[in-house]
C-alpha cells in the first residue's frame, strides 16, 4: 500500500471500484517507493475517452536528476481497457456520479490505482456514518469489559 484516500469513503457513497494502471515517469516511481505521494485532494477526469488523474501530488526526491523538470502535480494518464472506459463513461453521465481515487498500491512490481465511481453524501448521511462508527466502538468496549 502506497497511499489511501480515507476521506473518500466519508464524503462519497462508493458504488463500484476498478483497478487502473497509471502512467508514471522514472522519478515518480522512485518517489512512490519513499511514500512521497498524496491523493487526498485528487480526482479523475474523463477527457477524449481517456481517464486522467488530476490533482495528485508526488514530491520529487532531493536526488532527482537536474536535467528532468519534476512537476509534482502533473496530470497522469490512467490505463484501462476501452470497454471499462465506456462503462465508466456511461455511469458518470448519470446525475451526481464522479470518479475518485481510493488507493495507490504496488501489484506485481507495477503501480495500480483503485478508482471508485461515487455519488456525494449529504451532511445527514455523514452524521449517520459517525453514529455507526461510535456504536461499533462502544460495542467493542462492552465486549472487552464483559470478558474481563
């Protein structure tokens, strides 16, 4: 696991998840190995039947070559099959649907991005999630005390 977007599940209902490859430069891969990445404020845009990761930040290492211009917030292309892109396009055209990056991780030596097709939550939905989370914590505490 390289990076996760914990806030995504709090702010959105995730309807479907997909695994996508990501097109990276050499210095970016080295920075990922040092966990110098942030995907919290990023999102995925659909442009010309291609998906792009926008707003992610990969900090360059101090040892990055000087002849390479390191742009930490550049737009990175996501690698998916045409059929998957068409399915995503159909779902995003629905009202209120968006594409959000959830996780960035290594899979067999390659960097993968888990993206989710999501719909935004209202504030009362978020309150309900907080209540459920508190209830789970209280339930665990009660079980621990009963076994003492």
